[in-house]
């Protein structure tokens, strides 16, 4: 996005998000941007879960293409709902002068606070409980199994909400690097996928939490 010039749909969205005084167009543009980002970021996270679902055969039911797509769609729909909420938060922050520049990045004080909050969240029981469900596809399906395309859609949405419970604070880190920063989006995607695929252990969540808190304290004190 930083390198784009001229006209086009993406550039139109960016210009609309430079005018927080115009709530309707701004919110629509921000919602479209956040929905696109959430889909791009969370497809790698849901892919392993979807592949496991595709291979499960239970109670005489084996997931077909329709059920597999329904599961992935339910998951992404949950994240799209989250994206709309964050779009509203972005407008509020921007309208109150807390986001700056073309990348819509938070100042040092707000960025430091977000980093510390995200770091502390890594230590909470809610984070651990949600992450445990994201790490264990087979356990999730044994607990929440529902057959058919409708059941797959509901399971996907439920898994999406567990994933949101695990990652919502991490997503707010987008404001520290810039809401339209592709580099920040790529780093967060890699971290979120790594949390799910790396061997379980407190170091996976707590060490990054300490790093986030440390960077946040540094920004607040500098």
C-alpha cells in the first residue's frame, strides 16, 4: 500500500480513511480494509484445522467439499465480524487524533500502552484456554462436532470465536505499526500461525509477552 500511486479502488479506500470527519464513508472504507486484512491473515491459521476436518470420518459422515468450505467460511465470518468492530475503533482513534500519517499509526504513548496490554494478555487464563482449543483440532471436533454443511458453518464460527479470544489483542498491534502496514500484517500472521504449530509450552506465549511488555515500556519511557 505504501508504494501504490495513481487511481484505483484501494487508493479510493485510503483517501476515504483520511477523512474521519465523514463517518459513513470512512467506516465503510475501514470495514472493507479490515475484512480484507482479516481474511488474508487468518487463512493460513485456519488451513491446518480445515485439512484435519476434511480427513475426519465420524458417525458415518465424511466431510465433502461443501462442508469443508462451510467450515472455513464460518471461521472467516467470525473474523469479519471482528473486523467491523475494529474498523469502528479505528475511526474513533483517528477522529480523536490518536492515529497519524498515511499508515494510520499510533503515537508512542498509545503504541506503548497497546504493546504492554498485548503482552500482559499473553499471560491470562483466557489466552491459554482459547489457544489450547486452536492447537488441538481433533479435540475441538470431538467436543463440538456437528454434521452437515450447516453444522460445519457453526463449528467454523465457534472455532473463529475461540481464535478471536486468543488473538484479539495481537490484532490491535496493527495500530502500533500502522493500520495499513503490510509489514506489520505479515509479522502478526507469522506469529499467530507459529503459536498454533510450535510445540506447546509457556515459552510460546510468555516469552513474546515479556518482549511486548519490554518494548512498550521502552516506548513509554523514551
